């Protein structure tokens, strides 16, 4: 439907039938190269991308028929695949019916109430497959509530239906925060430990972290994605390459907080306590984290807890959880059982087949208890996530826990198996070449198939968001630009040999806003990088907070003045893909990239440019009276935070690493095994481990928060 805020999409360069067909399927035929100049997508890339969409382009004659099909496809169905509207939307719904047919139109809302619509006269006619058809406009009553409804049409007594989604014009949760300023900690939860952790930060530590933040006047804690990884060690260390984005990682469970722990028999209790004691030294170690050892120990303990008979009330709670989660949980638990039974790529996976196949059903029958175990783990996570959020709001936070949503999933993971009907195969997601990476990036994640996802009524997208937001005060969407377009890379090709595929962003953003509105949560979009004109404005108009990082807020004239920053925005000094501020100021990111062979020019030139950029910021800080002539490292870090405190941004984020003086990089983009990404525990400037219980008395933490200049009680 028309939308004046829709981002501008440059008209594709149509010089061939192939490019015309690509444009018809919303595949970009040009893109901006690393040098800023327009570049043309190679024909072989268009062929591969269209093939991944299920479009045959084997000859010019086939392409001509495919072009005709694009025009005729909507006419072959009475109703669209799905209709997603804003609450105030008055645009009609397009119907295609036999000429002169009697048509009845109505909506049944989530409560089962019927709302009758009207159908106008024909606006266009076409003969398709030998049948004379009419295009007609259907009008839906404007009083429909927000939610997931069903649109029905009856044509000469033959009924059809589709999903009808009414989304908010603008998130009310955003408006509620615009008259006050809030700050929060940004933390990699796995790195934040306590004396009771099993070597890895967990959900009980998240509750403690929320308390420590609230004690300093903070309103939220933004954590890394808590998505599930592999069901057994070894597990992928990157929280941004999960097996699923809907379900959570049992690694984050606090074993002793599970009710069944108190009902263990003597021998089992002794074994669990022995396992916990094995991590006492690991909790205070500052060297690399060992997820696999922690997870293996927790799984052994969880096996013992699962064997404990559950009281009737507990069993009822578990059964109710499984019922609410439905087939999605069943499929995830089945995949988890398959993944711990068979090696990746083993022929047994082919024997089992797709979800719902006879092979999958037979396997599930033979492994029902193990499937129940994996579903039970998710129930425990649901309970502890709820407790963490209740702790956060109970100590005065207005937002609480903000979860992070990764861009995609592992190509061999649970979602790739269970959601294969709505994911594109033979394709991975990444980024085209740019000034920062002239080779481009391949994130090895399968993208949503835009047409199939819409045909499914966006159910998988909705269910993912709903589960994450169940016990959350907010969600940060990594690379939210991917809801507008994604860079598709054909399998086996270099990252630069890709093309942009455009999505129905109005539907995706609308559904995101709807699920957040229902959860009473805020949405923060990581809207950095290369994007088209109008994207940030559209997100803001829907009530989605943007993201600003101090070091990136500059133009050809230098750093931007603080008052020019956006108000509806999360503004921070740093981000997890940069070193903590202490390390960044001393150029450790340049040294690290030089050591890893990631620089494309001499290190001396890189260091000189880095110092020059920093000096421009220091000059502005001195002009603002925030920085003296010879400040120490800590004073400079605090001055940078004082600077973002002068912006109008209503959300300010403080990296926990900055708050305690940590210098080491959590993630070095462009590396895998070359650097221990996502395995750095929280430590102070002297390299000593910092536990969450230490934060209350941490003077550096208190001093940095004071530098923001916000009232301690907000």
C-alpha cells in the first residue's frame, strides 16, 4: 500500500530480459561499489539469486514466460498471501475474482468477532489461464484492534482466507520514554561472572547485573544474543551465529536455581555440587573462557535434575509451556536430539528427512524422552528469563533486560532445518565491498525467502519475536537494515559477487512493532552502515530507536556536535566490534589488525590516521570544556561519556568493559580462529577478573556513570 515514508529505491538498470525479471522480483541489478561508484550485478549472480527464489531463467523464452507470470501471479488468487496494515490505514485490499461474481468479504479477529467489509466494482480486467478475471477493491472496517486476524472472502459460495495483521502506527513504548533520559549497561553476559557461576555468566548473574545497574540509576541492561547454540559441546562461541533465534542457550541456566535441585537425592546432589566446585577457580580467572567445559558440566547436572519426579503443579506448568510453544518447540527439540545423535552432513539426516516427514516422525517416536528433555531445558530458561526481568523491574528499572537479535542463523542449525520452507537455500547473507572491507563480507547465514515468508503469513518471524520478547523490556535488532534489503551471495561465490534482495519492510517493521507493543517493550534498531535514503526516517516514524556510536558520528568536516545527534536513539561511545575505549584510545585495534594481517597499508599510516581522527574528537571535547590538556586515560574515557551525555539522545549506553577498565577486544571482525572472539572474560585495567558482585563498590564504575551527567535516580 502507498506510504509516503517508504525509502527511495533507485530504479534498476534494465538492459536485458534477465535484469527486467530480477527487478520484477525485487532483486537489485546495481549497487554502490567500495569506491562509491555504481557497480553492475553480474548476470551469473542474477541467475543464481533468481534460482534460489525458485525462478527458472534457463533461456530467453523461459524468462519471458517468467515475466508474464510475475504479472499474472496475483490474479490467480482471490486474496493476497497476507495483508499487513497500520491501524490507521484506509487503503483497500486488492481482490481478484471471476468477472461478475458475487463476493462477500469479512475479517474474524483474534477474539472470534466478525467484521464485515465491502467490495467495490471492477477496476481492471484480465484473462488469465483462459478465465476472465476482475480486480476489485475491498474495504475493511477501521475499528479492528491490533493483532493477528483472518481475512475471508467468499466468491460464489467458495471461501478463501489469508492472515490479516493490524500493526501500530507508532510504538507507544517509545513515546513513553521521550520525556526523560535513561542509561543502561551493555554487557556480554557470558563474560560477567559471580562466585556462583560455572565459569560462564548466567541468568542469575544477569539479575545481579540489573541490581548493580539500578543502584546507579540505570534503566536497562542490554545483553548479547542469548540464542541457542549446538545442543552438546563443542559449541559455536559467537552469539551472532546461533542454531536458532527463537530459543535460548541452556548454557545460561543457573543450576542451583532450578527447583528440582532442592529435591535431588544425596548422591545426585553431591555430584552436582562437585561439578559446581570444579569452576570456583575458573570464575575468577582472567584468561580465556571455556564454554565447552562449562556446558558439558551443566548438561551432566541437568540430566540428573531431569530425572527428578516433578510435582503435579510443576508438571502442569511444563505441559502448559509446551502447549503454548506448539510445533516450533517440538521441531527445535527434535533437531536438538538429531544433532546430538548424528554428525553434521551424515547420511542419517537424509534418511530422517524434513520436519513432519515419516522419517522424522519415526525418529521422534523412538526418542520421545530425549525430545522432552530438550523442551524441558527451554522451559527452565523461560522461568529464569522471567526471574531476571522481574528482578530488573523490581529494583526500579523502567525498561529492564534488552535482548539482542542476531541477523541470521547457522546454515546447519535448528532454524535452517525446521524453517527450510521459508529460508532460501544455496545463498548466504553478507555485505558488499565497502571502504572498510574491500572484499565484502560473507556471514554464512541463509536469508528469509521473501515470497515464501509472506505466503506463510510471517508466522516464523512473529513466533521468533514473540518468544524473545516474552520476558524482556526491549529488543535490539542487529543490522535492522536487513528488514529492508539483504545482500545475497550465491553459494561458492566471493562476497562481492552478490546482489541486494529487497523485502516488504512495511510488513516486517510493522510486525516487529506489533509484537513489541504487545510485550510493552522498546525496539532499538542497529541502523549503521550503508543504507538508502529514508530508512532511518521510516524507522523513527514507526517508533524504532536508532543507534549512534560516537566514533562513527562524523562527516568530512570532522566529529558532529552533540546537539546534532538524534533524540530517539541509543547513543554509545563504543560497540562490541571495537575494543573497549581504553584499548581503542591506545590504538590496540590497529596493532591487533596488523598482527592478524588485516591491514591493507603500512601500520604506521594506519596509526597516524587513527591518531588524527582521535585528535579531532579531543579538540571538540576541549572546546566543550570536557577535556584538559594532559588528561590520563581514565579521564579521557570519562570525557567521551560526558560528551554523549550532552546529546539529546534519550537512551545512553555504557559498555560494562569501559566501566571497569577492560582493554581487550571481544570481537575482531574479519577473523575466526585467528583471534579468540567472544571468549574474553570481564577484567579490569590491571587484568584482574571483575565479578558482578564487585560492581557495587567499584569506584571506576561510579565515576564513569557520574560523567554522563544524568541524575543518579533519573
